[in-house]
């Protein structure tokens, strides 16, 4: 199971690293979670420089693609040199976006009429691109999911694990990272956010 977390210059650490940490709870089951970048290295919005684990093209054949956000997403959305390297296919992949990543899914034509969740700063730009923005932390339909707000990245990770490995695996992953004394409530809350969308897909 190859998972690409798209991470661009000016990225938000919470968006990429929270999902990375939770999804890597599945490493023992063969999940290969990779920070995937358009260049050899990228620097976060707070000055943290990291090395790419994979080039951007890794996303095109990955089983799961999670598009992270950052302070330069609006510029990236206009950069054909980056966008032309991406060939995402939600009929064959799970494609997710965190916060301003929804803008990239919009300009790439992935959303295809679906509403999306995003952060409050990016909201007007996503609306301008022709997408309805929902006032909620998470939304999914079929193989496409979006989340709004940095801490909602846990919902994307929960949804991915639940869809591909089942609810028990998702619950275990969230239980591990949740605060002590709040583990049961954290698991219950995260599952309550994503489960309706998984059930809706299964019933279709």
C-alpha cells in the first residue's frame, strides 16, 4: 500500500506530519507512507527543512494521495510546471486534501462538482474556483475526501485506515496517538466523524 503525502514549499507541518504519524501505525501491515515533494527538499511555513522521500510523480501510481496545505498553495495552484506532473485518478486511488489542498484538487479537476472542506483562509479561493465549501471538518464521497483545519488531518488518516483496513485498525491507530485519559473519547469522536461517509459508500 503506497501512500503519498504531497508536501510543498511553505507546507504546514501539522497537515503533513500528523497524517504521516497516524498512517505509519499501519507500517507493520505493509503500508509505505512517503513524504512526496516537487523538489529534493522543502521548507515549512515555520522554517523546518525536510528532504523529500519521493518525487512528485510517486503520487500518480500511489494507492492513496493526501494533498497537504501551506502558505504558497495559491501560487502552486497557478504553477503548471508542478500541476502538470500530477495525474491523479480517483477511480483508482483514494485522493484526499487537507485545508488549502482542496484548492489544488479543484484546479486539477479532481473534485468534479463535489463540495469540499478547507481552512477559513483558503475558503474564498476555493469558492472562487467554483467549489462549494462546507462548514464542517470533514467530507468524503466515493474515493475523494477533504478536511478543513489543521487538526482535522486526523480525520483524513482515520478515514483512509478505516476504508482500507477496517474500523478496528483505525480505532487502534487513533487510540495510540490520543492523549492519555482521553483515548476512548478521542477514538469515539474520530470514528463518529468519518464512519457515516464510509457507510454511505458501502451502501451505494
